[in-house]
C-alpha cells in the first residue's frame, strides 16, 4: 500500500478513533444499585422516634398557636443544646454521621470546660449545626440502612442521594421528591427548605449543582389534621422542636409560610413487596 493509501485509511478511521478517545476520557459513573424495600414498621418507628425525642427535649412547639395534633403528656421546661446535661443527646445524633466535621472533638472540649465551670464561647453544640445529624439519627435508629438513606452532616447531601435513588429506581426508591404546591405531606415525609441567601426556585434546579453544599433544613412530618402539618426537627430553637404549619383544605402547606423547596414523600412500607398493589 502506498503512503497515500495509508493516509486515506487513517482519515477514514479518524472519526472512530476520536469517538473511542472521547469515550475513554469520560469518567465512568458507577451504577446505582437498587435500594432495598422496607416494611411499614420502619416508617412507623421513624415517626415514633422523632416524637419521642421531641417529648424528651421538653415538648417545645413553634408556629401556629392552636393545640397540636401530636400529644405531650408531661410537658416540661424546654431543654436547650447549651445545657451540659443535654450533651449526650446531641452527641448521640452526631455519632451516626460519618463526616461529623469535627463536631464531636470540638464539643467534647466545650463540655469539659462546662464541667469545670468555665465559660465557653461558642456555647455547647452551637456549631456546627446538628439538624441534619438529627434526621440521620432518626433514620438509622429506625433501621434504614445507609444505601437507602446516607447519613450526613448536610441536608443537601442526603437529599442528593435520595434524589439520585428516585431517578434511578422510581418504583423502589424509599423517598420521592414532591412539589409542595400540589402534594399534601403525610407522617414520615421530609419537609425541606432552602436556607441560602439565594434560594432555588424549584427542586429541579438542584440537579445543576448536585453534590455541592447548600444550606438547607428538613423536618420530619409526625402528624397532620386540624388545618395543620406538624413536623419535628433538630436544632430548631436550640432544641428538638415541633413546628406547626398551616395547611389548606386539601392538606397542602399554604404558601404564606416559609416555602418548602421539596417534600420527600416517605415510601417506606409502600414499595414491593410491601405495597398493597404488589400483594393483590
């Protein structure tokens, strides 16, 4: 074959070579394995744990002043994160989180100083925020394993994981993202808000920045009814607090209050083989 012929053959193969090179340069994205399905008891236990923690912290309520649907038989003085006697409560939440961001060693030092009667600044458990650790503790304590709910110090991180599972396995996902303007939250759901200075317009906008930190906060819905949605969250008013939000006649959150960026519908106990349709 002449040099010219070889050059023609190379030119013919050039598009294929470029395509193969491009494929090799692309990072390999690991496939998301299918999540396990959990029985209804996991969701029920999750709600019960959140309510028990709220009661153990003194039954603080914020939001709508009407009597709550969730009951507290023996309300006491609200317990605050800064009190030394509450050190083990928050420590238990942080122990669930792999990336505790130095929260435990820093606050062990503050706790030791408090035991010696020394003034500390910042106060015990004032930083970093522990609201995501609280949700992670409830999930893990309810028996939801990390592949289905990945514990994290940031709400945005575990929400990204739940969103990825929903996209890859919508029929099996433990949580599905819902629009608060059309979906009425139910016990076990997560109501999540964007706390950044420039909030996202919709949860769909999160896809463009998935994996990046964004200040957020999620509460666990524990009761609905009487024109309200009630949810328990950690690090709210420096405690574990029940928030009462107004709901419309269909049970949806009214838009006048702090807007929910996304509601994660709890599907624990509602995916095959536990779902009613899979047993029919």
